[in-house]
C-alpha cells in the first residue's frame, strides 16, 4: 500500500481519496477507520424553548413542512435552524436525499416497499415512515445495494 500526502492551500477541508483496483476487505476497513476518526458534532435542535444536542446516528430523517425543517428520531420530532440543502452538504455519507423535502439516514432503514404508485421507507424501532420520490429512488436503491455488498 502506498500513502501520498498532497498539500493544497486552496482546499477548505481535508479530502481523502482511496484508489484501489477493487473494493476489498482492506479498503472497507480503511474506510471505516477513517470515518470513525472524524468526530461528528452533535446537531443543535429545538423543541419548544429547550435546546437539544442530537448525535446523527439517532436521527431517522429530516423533513421540511410549512417552510420549517424538522428532525425525526424514533420517538420525537425537533425543529432545526438550517436549510435542507445546507444539511445535505454537511451531513455524513449515511444521509441521502430522497425527495425534494427529505433526507434520510440509510443506516436506520428497516424496510423499503416499492410499488407502482409509491416507494415507502420504514425505520427500525419506530412507527415512522417516509416516501421516496421516483427521481431519488434509483440512487437510494444503489446505495442500499452497495451497503449490502460491503457486508
């Protein structure tokens, strides 16, 4: 394995690129190790007058409704002062845009039901569910298949 470091003062954040002939256990382990090094800051969310700090692994999905952005966990809903497109850029790769108004945590998916009229995602340990638009369904399906291959 070769390791090369390029310093570029024009970059805003550190970028790590792994080049390999194929996706192997070594590449998978390296990717997981690098991801675990990056500490995720908890998201500041609100419920009433109370501020909460949520870890991203507890979040099922983000959804906009009536010009407000909401964060859904298994048992609660919080408000967040951000825009969906801003979150899309800053959230870890386990989050994926699934409609014009929603981003979900693919690690929390329990079931994906595909029918002629809709695509429905159900979450682990929760009654909550969300619809995936046709435009984003293919991307979600591919990401889930990639995860399956990794296991």
